[in-house]
C-alpha cells in the first residue's frame, strides 16, 4: 500500500504541474487514465474493484458524473477518470491538487493488483464468465463444456490450501511439465446427470455402458490444434468417477506441447460428437486471454 502511495504521489506531482500549465495539456492526463487498463489485468476481480472504488470516489468527493454500472468493460470504467477530474475543483492550491490526485491514483493502483490469493484465483478461473471455459450444446438439453486449466490452477488442486509455498509451487509446476490440460464435461440444462439423461428411452443401455462409451471414444473424438496448424497428441485421458451424484460427467485430458518446441499462442479443440448430434463443435482459447488472468500470490519459503 505504501509503495503504491509513494508511486501515486510522484505521478500526481507531475500530473498536477501538467494540469496547471494549460488547458491543452490536460488532454494528456485524460489519455493517461484511458490507458490505465494496460496496468490492470482484465479480470472480473479488477473490474469489480475499479467500479467499487469509482463509487466510493463519487460519493466521498461529491462528483457529478454518470457511473457505468454494468462493469462489463474495465476500459470504459477507467475512461470515467476524465469526468472525475472535470468535476474536481482545480482552483485549489497545488498541494491540495497533488493530494487529491495521489488519493485517486492510489485507489486505482491498489485496485489493479496483479496477484491474488488462491481462493480468489480459483474462483476467477472456474467462474462461468472465465476465459478458460467455453460451452456448446449438442441438443436442446445435453451440452458440453471445455475447461482449459492453467498450471497455476492445477497447483491449487494439488496443494488445496490458502497458502501456497513457493518451493511447492515450483516443484508441482515442474511435474506438470509443458503439457496442456483440458477438462471436457457433459452436462444438461436441467441439472440432470448427463448419463441418466442419455439412458432415457434406451432400455438396452445401462450407466456403465454409457460411461464406457464416453471413455473409449472421447480421446479419438477431440482434435487439438495449436497455433492454427500443429495437431497435438492426447497423451492422458481419464474419466472422473461421479457415481451419478454430480451434474457433470467429466474427462480430464492432457495434450502434448507444440512439436516445434514453441509456446502455444492459441488452441482449437474440434469435438466430433458421437452421442447426440454427430456434429463437430469447436472450442478456441487464446494465450493472450489466459495471460490476462492475475498471477497467484505465493508465500515465501
């Protein structure tokens, strides 16, 4: 917090001089705040914090501007900063101006933290709006979900603690290697177990037969392509045991890294359905979207 305050004070003094110099140069201040989204990670947590702090500023400083309530865009929220400055009284002394700017900047610098606690990170990655999750429907009821799992998320599944030791983190990351992990899940819109749904009207089948069908065919029914042209091999696939008590039937998959040894920039999963529609469903993940997730806060060893 004190580091952010010192940083904000230094920037505020410079901005104060710019603001007081001329009306023309104030546009540079506006531009600086419009680009604050480059500092912030485009995540649900950052959007929530930014909008929350805007509300506090509006109330405490008695500002008159319309607040973007939906929180759908971090950039739009940050673009309200020019409105804040227009509503503040800049006829006050340079010291007052500097302190006001420092307070505002501190609020935003603290809102845009790039690391979060394990529980927050897990909630962001696994939320319905996460960039790691995509969904498609096979019919009016049965759907499939592709969940790309970042290595940090898998570390949390292994540690299962709110405190992640740096040594444990590095050890587990090394064990995960350079494989790409995806969980592919069937579910129904009604919440009924998907295997039970598939058994409806199929008296010759039983639960074990449907699960066996999924486990046998899933690895051959998904084609993973990295960076537009590099087909990846499925090296691990495992059907989770749910005993019909979960709304999901999930298969954990691991794909090899790109053959040329480079990092993947995009992954496209082509799922050739063998249960219902016989159609091909496509799921696409961009590395740039994944990289915008906040990092995991680690404990010192």
